[in-house]
């Protein structure tokens, strides 16, 4: 090989290296960009240099570890952002329920001191109205969080579907580029890996590499989201057993017209979507149920005691508070036409728990399961002739939607929410001051026996037969606070690991401007040296030609 050819090969190599360096510098702030280096090799034959490859500095193992850590961090960050709202709400000493319940019982103490005093009676109604309004406000705030999660789930599903469609498209483009050029363009590979990273920020997925270069994306249960050039859709759908709840459905077939399978909420882990699902199932549902249980226990306890007294007119006392009745829903796939209606069993209200229940009929008998613990209840009363089911302080009646009894068919399922929205309708039913039954039956009107009994309810174990009103509220506040701290600690630890992995990834794949600036100088000198070789070869050639003359 002549000096001209040797120098020219060096010029080309230097030009390629300079192009790579400039590309690195221009993409220093491009998300998902992986630093490139020019791989040089000795030329074939008589010497010179050749460009073997422009290599992308990408470590699949580190990327997978980073994606997994990012998915966990994203879930915890989402969870922390949601639970902190409840923690702040419950822990507020001025706006919380604890001081309002205390004010209500203090007003009853004042009433006991002056049972006929209009001011004392007005104080009872005023504190009762304020407390009931705060129960409704708490329920409304928590229900807004439920509705907000429904909307966020729908948004996340749309973004996930957009990402999986892009990934399938990139699989196709990369395959075509490789067929035409023998290798895939680094830019397309960067885009695909960045989309996988963004997908992990939204939910936990499994990456498989098929046929050496095609990416496959699967749900943790193995169902595919991306297979080759095909993308499969998720859908935000109404829960089959609860029309108020948005869950995930998986559409079989890449055409979007296959069967729809509703995914179990517990199967969605990681990412923003997993964080939302976990928060809703572990904290939001539980807190909303506890608020409802607290409201029902207070209302039922006060109502029962108030009915044992007499008002200023000598009449028996009536209910002080009203609450929303339990909600029951039929599963979408039930084959029978039975409709369940639920009510509180006031004689067994101490059995009421802050949980939802699922009911499944098998061999003509109902199996009742607590949704918070998965425990199947043993103490269940079922009257198959009347279509009446009793358990946990509840009574369910199965009808055809009117008055007739309609028994559930084999396999029919129902969802019961005894106290989930009970506080939403908590109101004071008394407006007339004279209707407050402060007197006991045995002493006529004007005495304070029933007012004292009502005031003493604050120390009784009204909540589930296990805790006082203030004790149950304090336990709920403590529980949410502890869970908030656990999530924050886990988030800090996981975020630390994510940052470490990101630093490792950047040390290998990220662009270092100082290093690239040094490369510019180095390859510029390399270019100039090869240009000098060509210039020298030209001078020698001219000299040789001159000798002939």
C-alpha cells in the first residue's frame, strides 16, 4: 500500500472518530443516549487503518438492574405522595375528628349539668352538626382520592399502550435496518432502550431478547405486551364486582378484538401504576373503611342510647344521626338475577369490622371472605328459604329487584362494602331542641339521666366491641403514620440504590464533556498527522518526477 493510501485511510479513520466525538457532544443532554466510540483496526493487505465499528457503550445487565430499581422507586414515590395526603389530613389537630368528637361529648356533659337549658341543648346540636359535617368532609376527601386514582390509572394505561406500540414499531425498524445495512442504527437502539426504561417507570415488566435483537415485553404473569412487531393492549375497565373502581384489563390478540381478561389488582407491581394500586388496596380502602366504621359505631351507639330517654315533651327519643347503609354489588358474570340489598344489624353492631367482603355461592351455600385478610368467616347465618344472609353485623337480603325472593345461582359472586361510604351520608336528624332526650324513663322529664348515659358513651368500646371512639381514631392515625414512615424509609433506601446504579450506568454509557473535548484534540492531531503523511508523499512523488526530467 502506498503512502497516499495509508494516509488516506488514516484521514478517513480520523474523520470517523471526529464525527463520533461530535455526535457524543451534541447528545450530552439527550435522554437515553449511549456514548459511542470508534473502533479502529489494522488495514488488510499492505497496511493502513480501517474503521471496524462505531460501538454503542451499552451494558444490558446494568440497564436491567437500573430499570428494576427505577420501577420500585417510582412505585414507592407514587405511594408516598398519596399516603402523605391522608397522613396530613388525619394528623391535623385542629381539623381532625378527635377534637370534634371530644367537643360533642363535652356538650353532652354540659347538657347533663343543665338538661332544660336551651343554650346547652343548642350546644349539643351545634357540635353534632359540626362533627357530622366533618365525617362527610373526610369521606369526600378520601373518595376524591379514589376518583383521582381511577383517572390516573386510565392515564397510565394510555401511556403504556402508546409506549408498547412504539416498541413494536422500533422492533420492526431495527429488523429492517439490520437487513439492509447488516447492523442496526445506534439511534434506534437508544430509542428502544429508553422506551423500556420509561415503561418500567410506569409498571413492572419483564424484558426478553428474542432472535438476538428483537425485544419482548411481558407482564409479570407472562402475558405479552410486545412480541416482535405486535403490541397487546391494556384497558382501564370497571371492576366486575365494584362499579366505582377502575382496574386493568388485558386484551388478548394484537388486533385489539380478542377476549378481555381483568387482571388481579395484586398482580400489578412497580412503577406509578403499581404504586397507585398498592396505595389503594393497602391504605386508602382501609382508611375509608375505618372512617366509616367509626361513624357507624358512633351513630348507632348514640342512637340506641338516645332512644332510651325522653325529650321535654315526654316522648321517647329518636335517632340523633343517620348514616349511609351498606353497599352490595353483583358480579358482572353472575348467571342468576338475584340482587343483594344490605342493612346494619343493630343487635350485632359490635361485630362490624372495617373491611369489605366477597361472597361466593357454592352448592347452595354462601362462602363469605374478608377482603383485608382473606379469612373465610365461620359465623354465618343463611336462611335459604327467605334468602337472608347475616354476618359481621350485617343482614343481606337476596331478591329479584322487587319484593320476591331470588336465590343466587351456583358460582354467583357479590361484593359487600359495609362501611366504605357510611360517613358520606352522616347527618344530624334532630332540629328541634325539645326533641333531645336528656331524661331517663324512670324519672320523667327535666332530669339528666340519659344525658349522663350519652356522655359516658365516649369511654365505652363502641367500635367493633374492642375500642372506644377516641382509641379507634388514635389507632387509625398511628397506623397511617407508621405506614407513611415505612414507605419513606423504603423510598430513601431504594432511591439510593437507583442513584448508585444510574451513576454506574452513566460512567459507562454517559457522555463526559471533558473526555470528549480531549478526544477532539487527539483526533484532530491524528487527522493533521495523516494529512501530513499525504503531503509528504506528494512531495516525494513530485521529487521523483523531477528527477526524471
